[in-house]
C-alpha cells in the first residue's frame, strides 16, 4: 500500500510542474551503502518555492531520470529518497522498505545534468 501512496504522490507533484520554464533533464544514480537501490523514488522539493517547482523520479536498479519538461531549475533542493528491496510480497508490491526516508539538501547548478546520491548504511 505504501508503494501506491508514493506513486500517487509522484503523480500529484508532477501535475504541479510547469512546462513553460527552461528546465533541464537530470539523471543519476541512487545507492545505499554504495549498492544500487533496487526500486524507489527520489523527490526534489525546492527550498525557495518561488524560484522552482518540485520534481520526482522513480528509481530502478539504482538509476533515475527526470525528463526536461519536469526537470530541475538551478537552486537548493531538499532531496528525499525512498527505497525498497524490489521483491514483491502480498501487501508490498515494491517489497520491503530498506530504510526510513533519507533526506539531504543539494545545490543544483545551471550546468548540472547528473546527480549521484549515496544513502549511508545508517541514514539519519
């Protein structure tokens, strides 16, 4: 059920993104203790919401990609990673949660096109 709530949140966030801004495609990796996260979601919430809009991407086998139309503008973002083991179970289609949601701030520059996020073994 939690996985479906995350997907619904992703769709809601994407519905608020603006297509008229000069957004840039962003791609990257998401790892936990330097191992690829099997399945999950990474969200980017701008610290200054007057400058940019939120964006989100699904994580599959440690990789994520945000197309340009939903891409990021330069600025500081609160980045949250949700991760699952990818082994479906009856009530857990994405599998078991690997760790509590991990959050960190990143400064995205105008020239950034990729981002590598490593969640430490014992996330804060």
